[in-house]
C-alpha cells in the first residue's frame, strides 16, 4: 500500500470516528432529555394534568435521533413514568415494532 493510500484511509477512518462520536453524543443527549422529562411529572396524575407533559414528550420524541433506546423502558421492571414516556413516544412515532417487547 502506498503511503498516500494509507494517509487517505487513515483520514477516512478519522472522519468516521468523528461521526460515531457525534452520534453517540446525540444519543446521550436524547436519553438525558427523556430522563429529565420522566423525572418532572407524576405518572399517577389525572389525564388533564398529564396533557402538558404529554405534549412535551411528543415534542422531544419528534427530535429523537433514534427510538430503539425506548426499548429499555419496556420491561416488567420499568417504572410507571418510564412506561408512560415510552408509550407516548411510541404512539407519536408509530414505532409499533417496539411493542413486541411487551409480549416476550
């Protein structure tokens, strides 16, 4: 392999690593925003009281980089607020493929 090919390949790898780092950062920020939302409400509140937080969840969901991370909140060990955020998010994005996790 010529040194110019090696240098070009090395630069491509560096660019791809930067893209991966950026995506990882976006995913971390997405999760942090959802966690903050989850901690900001009472999942046992009335439907009327949940309307405002539901709007915030929908808004955050539209800006998510990916929705697969919601899968973590769909377990029998999940709290009511985790399930609520996941349910509203799944409904908003129509990510019905995540619902199969509820039945396994």
